[in-house]
C-alpha cells in the first residue's frame, strides 16, 4: 500500500551522472549543414555548437541545482487506478494570505516544473490590490523528477486522476487550474472528470480545440460561416498553417514511435539539446538579437529566457530527469492512441468557468470564437508580446491575467467559497 | 573544371573513427520502455540492447570492410548545374556478356548501395536462358560514400542529372533503371528528364504514386469510380491510411526538420541504430536479420562520408520542406515500366494507379518479401527483371544492340 506521506525533495544529481554527461560531451560528433541553411532545416549548427561549448566549459550544474533547491519541493506517492503508484514531484508554495486561492500549474512538452519559477513570487504575493494564490506545480509523470508510468494506456483520465489526488492530498478540495501546451490539453481532461466538484475554474494560455461542429457548438459553427473571417483571424490561421505544414514532425514521431526516437534523446546530450532548443526558439517571442558581427547576442535577447545558461539548465532538467528524456515523449503516444486520434478524445464541454490568454507567438492561433468550445468562457486577454512558454517568457503578463480573472470584480472572483484570494482586512 | 576520371575506391575507415565509435558505445545510456510494449512504441529495448552489445563486443568492422572491398567500387566527380561538383561513389560490375543490358540500381532510405550485393551475381550471370546486365549501383548523394550536396534545393532534377551523367560517363548512352523507395521516386524524376532518350525502360519494386485525378488520368480515375474497389484494394487503402497515421512520423520529421534530428543521428550510435533498425524490421517480411547484418547496415550510415544526418535531407528537398509531395515535377512518360509487388511493402495502393506513372508493360506479384526486395528476396527480384527483359519479354531489346545475350 502506498504511503501518502509528503517527503521534502532536494535535487541532487549523482556525481557519476555529471561525469557521464561530460564524458559524452567530450566525444560529441556534429553533423554537417547546408550553406545558408539558417533555421530552414532545424536548429542551426552554429547555435548548437555555441551552446555545446557553454555546456562543456562554463555551465555549472551544481550552482543551478542549488538555486532550484531554494524552491519548496516535495514528493509523494499517488495511486492511479490500473497503474499502481507513481511517486510525484512538485513545488508547493503557500501564500501568506490564509484564504489564498489554491492553484495547480501544469507544464507541457518540452516544458518542465521550473516554468512556474518566475510567476511563483507574483502569484503568492500578498496585496490588497490583487488576489493571492497557494501554488502547486508538479512534474508531470514521466517528466522532471516524477516517476513515469510503467504500463501502456496512461492517458487523459489518468493524468487528471494524478492532479486531483495531488491537490486533495494537500488539503485542497477545491482548486483552480492553469496550463499551456499539455497543461492546456490535460486541463480539458481534468475539468471533464473533476470540473465543478473540485476544479472550480481554469485558465489556459494555449487555446486550442477541435474545430466546432454544427451539432456540438451550433452558435460558434454558425459564426464561422456567416461572418467572413476578418483580417486578424485570417492572419491567425495562416500563422497556424506554418506549424501544420512544417512544424509538426516532432508531434508525428512522438505520437507514433516515441521509443525509437528515445534512444537518441537518452544517449546524446547534443541530440537532446537540439531537439528541445529548436522549440525554445521557434515557439517563443524571444529569439536573441545578433551582435555587430551577426552572431546571436544572448545578452541582448528580449527576455532572459534564451541566455546560454538558461537553455542548458532547461535541457539539463530533461537530461537528468528521473525517468530519462525518452519517457517524456510518450505522452504524445498515449494521448493520441498511437497517432490514431486527437488529444481531445474523451473530453467534454463543461460549464466550468475558463479564462484564455492569447500570446502572438503561440504555435497555433485559432479563431477566437472557438474558445467558447473550451468551457464557460468568462475571461479573455490578448497580448502583443510573448509566445508558447508564457509563464517563463512574460510572467507578469500571465500573472496579471490571473489576477484580473480571479481578483475582486473579476469574472471568476470567489469561485472557491472561503478562498477568494484575500484575507479580511 | 572538375576531373571526370574514374578512380578505384577502397573503403578504409580511419582507426580513430572506429575508436570514437567504441568509446561512445561504451558510454551508452539506454531509455526505459513500458511493460509489454512490444513494437508498439518503436524498436523494443531488448532488441536494441542486444544489438548494441553485439556491436560493442563482437562485430568486426574491418572484416566487413574487406568483404565490401571485394565489390568493384569507384568514385568520380559529377558536375551538377548550380551545385558544383559532387564526388560520387558507385559499384560497377560488367557482365561477361558483351551486349549485356546496362542497368542502374538506385537505393533509398534507410537503404544503401550494398542492397545490390545479392542481386549482382545473378544479374551479371551469363546464360542462354536469361538476359545479362552490366550493373551500376551508386551511393546517392549524401548517402554511403558519395559526397552530399552543399546547397539547398538539391532535388528531383538534380538527382536525375547525377544518375544520367554517371551512366553517360561510363559509356552507357542508353540504359535501364531499377529502384525502390527513393530509387522509385527518383526513377519517376529520371524518366521525366531522360526517359526515351537515355532511359529506355525502368522497373520499380515500390509502385507509389499520386492518386489519379479526372484531369490527369481520366481512364484510371473513371475506373476507380465505376468499378467498386475489390476487397483487396479496399483493405490496402485502409492499411495505407493507417500507415500514414502511425508509420510515417520519420518522414514527417525528415521532410521538415532534418537538421534538428541530425544532431542525434550523428552523435549517438544507439540512436542511429534504433532509428534505422525499426524500419529494417517493420518494412521486411520477417527477414531473419542476423546481428552482423544489422550492424553492418547501420555502420554504413555511421561511417558514411557526409555523416548520418545528411541522408535525411532528401526528404526535405524532395518535399520542398513539407510543402508538396515527392512527385512534384514528374510527368507520365511512355517509357516502358515494370512493377513488382511484394506483400510486406508498407503501403499498397490500388494496382490500377500505377498506370499514372508510365507505360506499364510488366507486372509481377509475389507472396513473400517486403520493402528491401533486392536484399530480402534477390532471386524473386532478379527473376522479374529477367522475365521483363529476356527473350520474349515485354521489354526485350529496349536498348538497341544490348539485348542481354551474345
């Protein structure tokens, strides 16, 4: 029988793992590249070589580890029906505000729990001007420092069960949910199973969904037909076609043959680096400017996201992950039945209040009217800067949206009775 | 101006390359897999671990190299318009039969020039009962021991130019063509540009094509509509659609982000092994791969001249980076065409569709064999070529003066 006790967690990668990594880095063999390839064929060789150099000679994992360990982290066993027990790793930061709103933050791929790092202080801050949250941010099963599922078939229902049991185990009978990427998709599954009873509202920064059908969402469907797409919707759809045409290869391989791909990701640091770095750049609004010689100037990048150290730290969380880097890609397989259906299979429209933030460099932008198919749409916010990794790229914007959605006068204020996000004055 | 002189080629991988490979193998870090995953998620861990162990401790590359060097191999420079010179590696085996038919054999991905190895003695054999061939089998640019293109947009037209110039440089003004996988697709491009004038007939063991439309191929199209698909054709189409959903991830990735993938393939032997081995098994008809066969095959990629990442770029260039299909730029030609159907080829389209590619004069259906026909079932493939080109065959004498018999 699994123990339900919470155990404080300190990240401490064994020396032998760091040694192995460096031995491998020292033996790195690079591919060739076409002249003037730029980003057309994938991550450019010069970028990867520069990052590799940094990883080999400058990046200090122990220092990064010490910083990560400043976060309040824990693990506990969660039982999942049909799948036994999974040991789940999470950050849990309570606010000073006693009646703060319990919020579960869920990352995606190639994300990780550290995406919560920058918004944590914003969300837990005490103020009369905006609400405060108790924040829980887990490593998804198979990611970061959570165990991976051992058997096939760990999909929407199972992830939802992990989330809910985690929140319940922390004493949060009722909570709100925030996520993008898989965090968004799993949010749809979570509210399908635990909406209203436990999840009182949720927010997404990646509003994707199935195309509305006449029978399922007649009003949204009709709005598609009768109102000619306006210019901005057309621009949105064109932007989305780029991903569809030339940005989906990773999705196709991860949803069908994740194991085949996984050998390379587990064995080659540079292979893993390129695989993830390509998304960190193409899905964000933060590509570094070039310096006078035309070389990428990480120091001047528009956000702190793409400094060499932050990239290597991000990759390291995958490299040193508990289940190994290959495990994380299996979510694509399980959630699509091995490529046979979409990730919305098994979700239902619910009347749970939902808020949406739109960021311009999100990988796919669908017509905003479709957001009504996500749930009871009560909040929308559009930004002119930012991309896929909203909590990491533009934490104040995301936190600002959550504060407005849940704050006094906001459309989701007081969804959790007794926990409005403010203490009595 | 580049030299066009032919130079004999001896494969000799530097010791330091073999050392590096072994250093990497010794540090292999494996992923986990799920209980009872079988082949559902890709190449199974137990298979891959066994192969790595073999590679690490038993496989003798130098021994394999000696055997490969028994093949008559050469290199020569080929000029390609706007792409400069590429040094191309090839096998060239002449038959004792003076008027043998010149045949160009073209491999695909994840294939290599060694796929010609088993059919070579059969094709060049001298007999009154069947025709004989002079055989040329190149490493495609970016594969095996040929140089890779250096610039973007090396696609159908450019491959066809390499293939044709190679044959012309060997004195074969007129020749026939055989290929599967990219060999098939590039065949469609080759006959578009050089059909009838140089390529007098061609044969494919992977007859994929675009679906017929009313305007492109009205008769085939109408046949589709008016004659209900027979059970077999329907089953094939369903299976093709399923394969498209679940078996084409590698193609989606390689045709859009081959460089991103390439870092893994270049840096990790086990990563490369799994990437290719999965196809060696799933695309064959229970071929009894020995560990040595698999590792030798992977080694050609690992030790390839341009590195393993270069090969995948063919998917990108032929698809314009995912913008169109690989048949873009091809045309139906009246060049006589032969087709062999093997049951475990991953995709089977309705047989009538192959008429959209050319003038089909020969068809042969087998009950055994898969994608790598020349390697799996060499006698069946050669048997088909012999019947197609032999005395009384539908493509007999297509190359004037070189009917395959003295």
